[in-house]
């Protein structure tokens, strides 16, 4: 097999392919979001932004009570 000629075992090849899949998926997602924001002028919020906003609001509510 081609991997063996390169000195890479099958398990290592699978790990590399899976890592490449997630890196490319992440890059495409970020590129799409960036292009959408430039075209529309709207900022896209992700789950982390919403989580921190809820946490800050809860903290503010506790301080005011």
C-alpha cells in the first residue's frame, strides 16, 4: 500500500486523515462566517458568545439583588 511505502502505518494514516478533516471543516466554517459578516455587515454570534452573555447577565442580576 502507498502508506507503507512512505513509512506510515495504517493507524497513523487514519489519525492524520481525521485531523485534516476537522482542520479543513473548521477553516471552511470560519471562512464562510467571515464572508457572511463582510457581505451583510451583521456579526454572527456563536455558542460561546451566547454562553458568556448569559453568564454575565446572571452575574449582573445577582449583584443587583
